C-alpha cells in the first residue's frame, strides 16, 4: 500500500514538499518511456541472432529487454530469397532480449524507426 505525502506528514510529522507522491511519479514520464509506450500495439519486426525474423504486435517488455509479441509470425532467412516460403504462425511469443539483434517499429508516419 502506497503512503501519500499527506499521510506521511500525519504519520511522521514532517512536511517534505520536495518529494512526489506515487500518483505524481506516475504522471512524470521520461522521454524514453514515452517513446516505448508509443510503440504499444504497433507492428514490430525483430531480427534474432539465429537469423530468424519475427513480426508481430508489440505488447510489452521488461528490464531484461525481453519482448512479448502478439499475433506473431516467424520468417526464416534463406540464402535465396526467391523461395517465397510461407511464414510459421506462432501466435503469442516471448523473445529473449539477449537474442535480439535489431528492432523495427511501424510508425504512423511513412517511415520506420530502427533501434539497435
């Protein structure tokens, strides 16, 4: 249970106006967190260390850079791109962060954003 600043004053008898309440801390977001949140529910293409490419909807991530993709499909990188192989449908997939080589996110603009 979070203790708000008013409750803290009543409990400890101090007036610390510099500290933010838990509610205020949630309202203040870093630019990187805002960018990450803007990617939610967007199509994401992840290239992995073993050459596979996963394309799906970005649902969440964690501190270890693991990524959860929904409606995910797996594409194998072949030497000859002429084969036109069908993707393998995975559905919901967790991609370990240490296997991610690159990420591309479809933006609402006409360009893609690439993060290494």
